[in-house]
């Protein structure tokens, strides 16, 4: 959990990550919310993430990887 950054997992999923203040934002790599609208509902703060649209899921890097891989 400490060696893999959530940002890297999001980028590997093909999403662009943008810094906004103390958080990182992106289209959601799980539900793809924001991919076509330009909104950035997926937010990373510290070692936690949450989608504020679409799927409304959140967690740590392991939870994100599990969601993306369908575990």
C-alpha cells in the first residue's frame, strides 16, 4: 500500500490526473464519470480516493486496484 501511488494506478487505467490545491482530480477510472464532460469527479487526497459522481466508491490503492481488476 505504501509503495504504489493511487495516482499511478489511475494513470495506468488511462486517465489524466490534474492537481487542484491539495488534491488530485481525474475522470473516474471505474465508472468513467467525467470522461466526456470534462468534469473531474474522481478525487485523491493523501492515500485515499473517492468518486463523487457515477459509482460513488472510495478507498485506498488496494481497493482501487481491486475495483479496476474486477475482484
